[in-house]
C-alpha cells in the first residue's frame, strides 16, 4: 500500500523510456519497460544486461514513496530496510506477459493494459551469480496499488468500499494451477490487494496473477465513458532472515497498468494503434512502440519504505522505531508445495537448511535433495492439508456433499463468482443440472467450464511404468504427466518410502551395466509400459540414496 511521504509523488511521470537493449536474455520479442519515474528520484534505472538480463533506461522525476501495509493484518513499524550489503549482487528481473500501450509518449512511463480476471504470467528471475542462493528460497510480495496520489491517500477506504460491493472476492489473486516454481502461497483475507509466495531463484519460476477489479470502479463519477484510474503492480522480493529471523528486502520493481472488462484491453490496444497510425510519421516518433511484454522497472531500495514481511505466524520488531508492534490473528489462505506431502510441514527456515543441490544432472530442475520441487499435478501442489480450504481442489464433487461443502468446492475450483448463486445447492442439486442449465445460469464460458469440472474425466498419463523391488513378483504402476526427472524422482521416492530430500540421484541401467543419469530427455525417451526393478544404493558420504532402475522388460 502506498502513501505520500515527505516530498510526495509528482503528479506527472517525467521519465520512462520503453526501449530495451542488451544481450541475450530469457525473454524474446519486444519488451516494454515500466519506468519507475514516479517512484524514484534516480536519474536512470540500473541496467540489467549481464547474465541473461535486459538493459533498460528511463528518466526519473524527483519524488519519494512510502510503500506501507498491515501485512497479514499486523501493524508493523515502518523503517528503512537498507541492511543489504552494498556489494551484494541483488539484481532481479520480473517480466509481465502483457503488451504495453502504443499511445504512450516517449517521456512518459509505459502503460500496460490487462483484462479483468484473466491470468497473466510474471516471470521471476534472479540475475547474476546464483551460487549464494542454491538451496534457499526467497519470498516475494505482489501488491496492486493506486498510481495516482489522490487515491493513495484514501486507499484503505477505497478497498473497504470495494470489499463491500464484492464480498468474497480478492482484488489480486494467484492462479495456483497455472503457476510453476512457487511455494507457500499466502493470500491474506485481510489484504485483498496483496499476495505472497516463496520461490527458488535457481529454478524457472512463473506466477500467474489475476486482477479482479477494473480501473473505472474507482472513478468518482460513473456515468459511462469515464477514464479509468491507473494501478501499479509492485513486486517486492525478500530473503529469509538469518539468525534473528528478520527478512531483508533485496529488490523492488513495478509497472503502471489499467484494467478493463472482458476483452477491453484488446479493444483498447486496437483503438490506440488506429489512433497513432493515422498521425504523421513525425508525430508517431513521439510515442513509444508497443512491446509484447513489460519489464517491471526497478525502484531503488534507498527510496522505498515498506512494512517488514515475515512468514505467517511470526512477528518482528525493530529497535530503531519508537512504536510498538501489535500482532493480530488473521485468516489466511496458505498453499503448500508438493514437498509437504511427505512426513511433516517445514518452515521456510527449515527448508533453507534441508535443501541441497548435490548434482547437476537435471538442468535447472534437479530433484536431487530438493524437497520442494514443483513437479506434481495441480492437485498435489496444493499440499496435504496445511489449509483445509484446498482439500477439495480438482477433486470431483460428491453427490453427498452438503451445501457448505459444495460452496467450498466452488471456491477452491475457481468458481467464486458463482458461489453465491449456488449457495443453497447441495452436491446432488448441482450435479443434476445439464450443460444448458449451467450456461444459462453462469454464462457461456463459466457454464461450460463448470460443467466440465463437475463431470471431469481423468486424463490418460503420457507415460506408464511398472516397478518392483527386490525381484518381487508384485509390480506397482506409476503414471507420469510432465515427463521430467523431477517427477519420476518424486514418484520413485514415494514408492520406496523415502522423502524426496533423501534421493540423491536417479540412474537407469544401460548397456554393459553402466549407470546412466536420468534427465528430462531420458524420461521423455523411455518406452511406455516398461518394467523396472528399483534398487537403493546408499551414498557413502550422507544418509541419502541413489535409485537405480534395472529393466526387466522382455527384449
């Protein structure tokens, strides 16, 4: 949440080049740069061209920002989080998969259009040296803030009014099934415009967010045709605390957006193109080119104030502030990673200590010793019960389900907009509805989606393997969907009753008895319905095991 501090924000954004240069990076095609000119007093944004980064430039207007919030419903003391080592390589890149507007002048901050309720990917990437981040998780917070100063003053009142008009909905939310590489998702019911998650900087990470409010909902006069207010997506990344558990903020970046109903963003892009292309070429050169995606512009740490971000259930204090910290209990929605399917729940700190990356066999997705790999289906990613909210996720709705259980199933399967409509329906009631009934009640898109979810059939696995131990005549089938070494490692660990962190390597026996390291490519070329014997080979230097697959299939 953003409020004015000392100098305040300037009313106009004076910087914001949209051009992008630099070396090879993880993003191809055009990239727009959301300038942080209204957030910083820096004359230019730091370039990020090394280690696969993208270089961006932009001017800056003189201003100061306070990013505050009662995160997890707790009132924290606001203080500078400038404890990061000045020499530390804390460069990050966040790329929003949404096009920038062509109708933005070159001296203005780029503007990105989004559709309401549509999931958009934000790719998270740590630039530079990753050696100090192996075996560690970072925490990131995504906020949807007001861009204009007048609305920042009354942000709390605006959000409260929105909550009253849209009970049960969130302003911003994470689409968990589409996201990958994220863990411990927290969507606090008391902070509708804030979501939090953990991620591994050594892995491919993409979080899909949905913005459920539109820009015109916050305009003072609603007579039709109003110009919607701009929002700001702000991403803050923190490290877990060292000894005292206090997190350190590593990086903050943001971009300006506007949100439209239905396909309004697409129509707005079309209108902008028609408007600009009708102008003379000299006039067109005054505007930024539209880019396929948006790089969130860095906000210098020394100019950002924010509340301390801590794991759920912990509290922090800061001796430099004279205020005291009041901790309030709040309801939260927590999504846990597949690793927690094992024997117990790990705290973020414990995960840091327990994870290791002993092998490079699986590029960027090594399962070896990593307890929180994001490889399972969306069902398993939800976890094993840390949050009862998600226990029905992607499970078929039972005909014996009560009205309350039916409402819970609708919420967790992303039908929250229909939960009120079916609030008095039991499982049997809603299952009796035909496809046409649901389309008439919910509309075409949601009606078809709900019907398919209610009558979903299991998808055929891409690869089926039959495994046995100790030459037993009893075989167990495992079904693979992603065809990755991470997935097969987790399946094998469960079969031999080991936790994933105790699996060091997975090998398959090759010609002449050689041991071939299993990689994604090896899994993708395994023959369907092959039979293997699984052997456990203890590691001599640790308490972990290497798993060896010996083929027993007839040749």
